[in-house]
């Protein structure tokens, strides 16, 4: 049934039209192409089973979704991103959640690293606006000499997420802010659902805090200036009433 459905999709048409894109040789007959499609399908199913997302039936043919697989399908979060959720242990906090989110595939396109941005991102990393600076290996204290040069999209995403959460304008990087927000929102929604099901309280609180800070974009949850602004806004409302 799975193969029959796949042969009705655009994937089958593309595989016949451009097999090289799918790492297949040209000149395969339709029967040979169907065998390759079966092999591809089985490989993906085994990967899902290894990640505890589906379960094979006793007959070795039928499959059933597991909670993690249902979560991935419902939230439309990518396979590798959902797999990374299991890396968050019970003791992980805000720094680990930021790192996981920054490394997710959903943020890869939004945080494409360009060579001309490396110097500016290094200055951002060294600034006081960054709560969790990226340091060189074995470095413990933050200083300009200990700050790492930005070399990956995940490092760039980490800095931009922290700027947004701190309420700092992204400046020359504001063009990718909307894409960053959309990807982060979807991943965090799925991560929070996963942590609720696992009962991991500490990383769950960190994920909820990060989502609120990113959505508000007005400062970290424990920023004293943000608390003062809240008090002022409430005072204005009471005065008006």
C-alpha cells in the first residue's frame, strides 16, 4: 500500500524524470525503479523505528506510529530535529535549549552564514547583550580573547536568538528575523510537547521561558529593566482607570 501511494505522488514522477538527483543510475526500467523505491522506503522506516518513532508489527510488514512519530507528523518538525530532543537530559537548562534550537534544521536557511558577516558576528558574541557567549575550547571566563569566531549557521542562529530574546535590535541581520521566528516557534512548540510527555521539568521550564522571550522580544525573563517596564505599564493602566 505504501509503494502504491508513493507511485501516485510527484516523487515517483521526479525519480523517473531525474534519477541522478536521487542517486540512481539512468536507464532503469520501471520494475527496477520500483525496487529502488521499496529499498528507499524500507530504509526510512528502519530509521524511524531506530529513533523510536514507529514500531513494526509482529509480521514484519505492518507499522504503527509511536508518540514521538505522532509528534513529528503533527508539528511538521524535521526528523533530525526531533531526534535531537532526546539529548536534553533532566538537568538541562536555558543554555542547552538555546543550543538545541540554534542547531535545528528549521533555522538553517534563516541563519545562513556569509563570509562578510563573520566580523560583525564576532563583535556581537563579545558584547554584553549575549547571555550565553560562544567561547573557545577550554575557555571558562568571557573575554574578547576567549570568544570564538563564528564558523557555522548554528553559532549565528544562537547569537541572533539571544539578541531577539534580550530585546536588542538585530540591525544588519534583521532581514532573517521573521524566518528565524517562524522556525523557532515551530520547534519550541514541538519541544515543549515532548518535554511535557517525558516529565522533564527543568528543560520544560527553560523551553517555555525561551519561547516567551522570543515572542515578546523585550528582554530576558529575569531582566530587572523588563520588570521595571512592566511595573510602569501596570501603573499607567491603574492611573487611567
